[in-house]
């Protein structure tokens, strides 16, 4: 399976973590545990123009 990767800042500890996603799997949200502090991060994907990586936004799961 072809996966894209990007980095995002953890909303809990501020460390940069690597995120993997499927390029076609946009306009969705999912949870991923921080690789540093192991807290659950809510990640929302928003698709942009064709050929561009989707926009990532990270939230604390308790907000
Ligand atoms: Zn963290």
C-alpha cells in the first residue's frame, strides 16, 4: 500500500511526530497515539487541490 507521510506537532507535548496516511483517504478524522507521550491525538484531514497533500490539524482528544 502506498502511504504518504508528514510530520505534525503533538498538542500535548509539542514534539514532532510522523503521521502516515493514504493519499485518497481525506476528509476524515482518526486517532493516533503520540509516539513520544502516548496520548491520543485527534487528527483531522482536509483535502486540498488535486496533487497537494491534505491539510492536517491535530487536536487533543479531550477537547
Ligand atoms: Zn506527545
